[in-house]
C-alpha cells in the first residue's frame, strides 16, 4: 500500500471547499494553540491541525514537532477524513495501512493516533485535529470526547475567519 | 484580605502556575490572541494576591507587576471579559502607570480564565499603544481561545 492513499468520492468538491479556507502553506497562530491543546488534552507527544490537500497535507497548527506538512500518501489524516467523526489507531506500527509509513518507521516514531474530522460549513471533510503518541496504547473515551470538543472549537474558528475573509473580499469588490 | 482572595484563590493561582509553567502551549496561546486581535502584544497572565505574572508571551518582555497597577486585576473581577478601547479616555485607567508614559497602553482586551470551580485566576489578554474597537467576531474568537485554554488548564490541574 506504500504510495497509495484513499480518495473520497467527493474529493474534487472537497478540495474546492478547502481552497476557500486559504490554509495551504499557511501556519496559523490560532491553530497552533489548538494543536498545543490537543497535545496536552490527550497526553500526546504531538498535536496537529492538518488539512488534506490534493497532494499534501498542511499542518495549519502544530505542537511538539517542527514539520510543516507531508506528502498525502504519508498522511494518516487522509485516512481519517474518510471516517464520519473520529479515527483512533492504537499502534500504527501494527496497522497494515501505516506500518511502513516513514512517519511511523522514522524519527517521528508515530504509534498512537487519535484524530477528529474537521468539516467545512457544507459538511465536507477538510482535515483533522489530531493527537499523536510515540508510545502505542488505547485512547480513553474521555480523551476522544475532549478531542471532539477541540474539533468543534477549530471548526468555529475556521468558519468565523472564513466569514471575515469573505466580508473583506466583498467590501473590496464594492470599492472597485 | 481583599474579597477577591477570600476563597483560597491565591493558592489556586500558584497551583495553576506550577501546573503550566514552561509549557510551549502558553506562548502559543499568547501568539494566537495577538493574531486574532491584530495587536502588538499579548500575554497569558496569572494574578495572585499581590502580583500579576505573565506566563505566556507574544511581543511582550515585561516581568511580574504589582497587582494594583495592572488591567488584568480589573479584568478578573468581570464576569467574562474587559475591553478598553482607549485607556486615556477611561477614568479607571487614565492615570495608570502603563498608560501615562509616552507610547503607553491605549487598547486592552482580556478574557477571564477561571479554575474548574469558577474562581478567576488570570486572563488571556492583549494590549497595544494604538486604541481600537474590536469587532464582535474578534471577541468571540478570543472567548473561544479562553475556553480551550481553560480545558487545558483543567487537564493540567486535575490530570
């Protein structure tokens, strides 16, 4: 499965939606704070807010690691966005989808993963807020519930910011 | 003892300090506040019975300050937040030592950070030499950051 990743049926539509959030290549201080919260709330080593783009995933917010993104085929989040709500992996090194992933076999040493799907206002998956551990093991339901709460906050922030962006574009247009 | 400190609040503030000190998340939250509000400085601040201590910073190098000189002490006595568009026009702050010098503070916005039991511990706050009127959605985003920060603090305090 190396080099392959699942593509949702509505991927094109999803990517159009994602583009309106203007998150590619952008690191965002608000999302960094959310990523730090994910790391702490789930007793994790890394926290991320990841957006799954056509060929890459962008870390709009990150905590505990210094990587801006990865190719989509290395992205655990690109699997998570196929789920309705959350994806939990107890040990990525023993999961056929991820065992030979460089993020798992390499220095980042990813084992435990819990991600909650972040959606656009029209309900399409944009990415995840996720917490990642270097040690394998289960995530408590209480932890996953906290992650859902954080996801709701991330969505609210993204939607509010997109709203102000759209207002700005409209007022520029009125001036032309 | 001030009414503000009647319920063991200073001890809770010190516990919050010990639980959070040194975590990179603190500066991340300060940066987030600065970004949301479009200001030059933001801090995560704790206020005990004598002193305000910045525990997370963005664009601000100041150290601890006496409690009776800082905006955050007024902020933590509010239900939700304190917004001061222009401190030089606000009789509570126009003689304040952070306001009166050349280039002093004009704008302040701080959201109250509470302990799980509700006691006010400090703020997520921002300030700037330029006065400003924040938009409602900026204040909503500041509240959201505060709410998430309180979740983090509760996790660190209660495990």
